[in-house]
């Protein structure tokens, strides 16, 4: 594992306007440092967090997926975010990570936010995913997934969790607490990006994009304004913690019901 440089793009998004969002993020990506290896865009970065899946969905051959892959290749960076995707008549809140070499990693959001009716408009994902950047094993999650630690229990599979979200301002304390908890219990780095401003439903967001260390230490937290945050994750503290404080050896076993 080499050091991993990660950038989080915290911004408001344009409601139901993929072209405007692609243009905006393309401008913001131009400001990301050249040394960055992995960039996180928010959940549903091209549309906002919407239940109008039929109206806004694209396919895996659509403009936003093509744009994501093109930007990753052009910038020579892994580029991640979630997009509303239609596939075989079903709709998914799909985390995508486009790699510079053209590879595309997909993870469908497992836990749908029922308080907004997401479970009525999107299919649940059924597979945990881990991918590699710079020798780091990275596990993606999408927003509401953060509340469900069993699905993301680290059994030695990954070194960092990345979370893309539209997490409303009134629950900001839960956001920070749960991110830190996932870092501590899994002995991993956690990097998470949220949005700011308000969406087309009048929901307010206050950012809170953050990076936490494997002992729950705060590396960076940012609130309220559009920002690009870049931090370097070093493997040495992670390896040392796991060796000197091996709580994973005492973890309980369990079996998930699909």
C-alpha cells in the first residue's frame, strides 16, 4: 500500500438537471490537485436525491456514465459518485467508480431510505463490493447504508470505507457519529462526501464531508459551504493499530439473510 490521496467535492447540485451538474462538476474537477488518486462526488450527483426514478434514470450507456469514464481517463484519477440507473426495467441508486484505465466498478445501494419512499422506487443491491486504488482495498457505501454496520462488517476485506451521500442537515450529529463509529469498529479510514444547500423538495443540507482515521480521529470535517477537500491517507497508522490493538480477533460471527 502506498499513500492514498483523496479529494471530496462538497457542493450544492442542480435539481433534475444532469447536463448542468456535469458541467459544474467538470469545472470543480479542474480544481482537484494533480496528486489526487480518488475523487468522491455526492450521491445522485447528476440529479439530486430524487424519487422520480422513471423520469431521470439513465442507462449504463448514457451520458452521465460516459462523462464519468471520460473524466476519469482525462484526469488520470478514480472518480466516484452515485447515479440513477435503469437496467432491465428496474431502477437503482448505483455507486459508480470509473477508473483511469476504463474499468468501471458498480455497487447498488443496499439500504433504501424508506422515510422518503426510496424503497418504492429503487431496487435494493444484494452484493457488497470492494475495489482497489493504489493498493488500498476500498468498500463503497451510499448514504442511508451508513446506519447498518452488519452489512459493512470488515472481515479483513478492506482498508477504507467511502460514503457518498445526500444527508439532511437536521441529522448532522448522527452523520458524524456514525461515520466515526464505522471507522472505529472496522479499523479503517472513512471518507465521506455530502452536499450543501437545498434540493427540489426543499430539504436542507449542511455538508459535513469528512475523513476519519481508523481510531476514530478527525482528519478533516467541513460544513455549510462549497469546498474541495484533499487529504493524504497513510497506511502506517492503519497497520500499526491493527497489529497493536487487534480487536478484529474477538469479533462475533454472523450470517446475513439476503
